[in-house]
C-alpha cells in the first residue's frame, strides 16, 4: 500500500470575489503536471460562492459531475429541463454525455454556499445526458454508498467503475472499508481523520494505491468523501 497526502494549503487557489475556490487537481488557470487527476477522478474543487452569485449557463460533455453541498443551498437548472436545489445531505449527479448545458447559483440572497464540485471521466463517450439527485439521511453514521456503477444499496448510478462513499463519524468513532479496486482517494470535508497511517485535516486529500482494508478513525468527528477507483 502506498499513500500520498495532499495538504489543503498546497492546492491551487483562486479568489474571484464572488467565488473563492481551491483546486485539488489542475483546473482552469491552475496547472501542476504532478496533479492532473487520480485514476478516473479528474477534478475536486472546493467552492465558496457568495450570496446571489454563481455560474451562468455553460456547456459540458463526456464527464460525470457530482456536486456535494456542505453548507447552504445550490440552485441548478439545465437544458434537460431540470430545476432543483441541492442542500446538505443531498448528492447531485449529472452525466454530461454527448452534451448538456447548466447553470449553478447560490440559492440564497443572504448567505454563502460551500460545496465540492467533482468530475470523473466516463467509461463511454457520447452517451445520452442525464440528471439525478438524492437525499441521504444525515443521521446515518459510518460509510454510506452514495454513487456506484450499478446503483446498489440505493446509490446514484454513475457511468464509470467507481464507488463514492460519504463518511460521517462522531467523536473518535471508526469505520472500515474493504476496497474493491486499486485506488482510493479520501477527501476530508470537516473534522479530523486518521487513515492508512496519515492524519488529515479539513481540505486534505489522501491518495492510496494498492490499498489494504482501511480503518477510518475520527478525531472529534469527521465528514469525508471516499472514492474507490480503478
């Protein structure tokens, strides 16, 4: 098992006034050839969007896009006719396929929204675009499968061989994962977390190659996203 810890303050950073964003991997004006993605995981952007601001309608194609709201609410509209609001506890999945355009705005005129924008490469190009969104109870603790290639256990179905788990732990609780594939990426959202001999703080990401069975131990509670990747 090999690990690499990507510290929060080493990420790319851009402050546009209405948008303060951190890039785990190369994105837009931030380029680092050492961090172009991890397996099929291409983008993790941690965005803070000011009240009433957002991204006007823009196109995507051939990308699996996951939005995970940490605080606040994000309004979404797209060319499929979807109009929705994503809040904490909900996961949005948009398969861009052969082409889709959408807008994303802070739903509030008074408070900011904090979210993670995630892009994964698709297994096939040129598929029909689609949109899905689901709430996962926030009282559930431990690992909860929220995205998978087969939609098992009530998860959203993605067009790639990847499992995405939400991890919620209280206090110093633990959880275990037996990875199905050759890579795991852990992105810590809140709290403190220890896994694979590394201690993570909010915003840190941990790459694990050829993972053994993993034990996650919280330090004062933890919220994280765990990707099981090819």
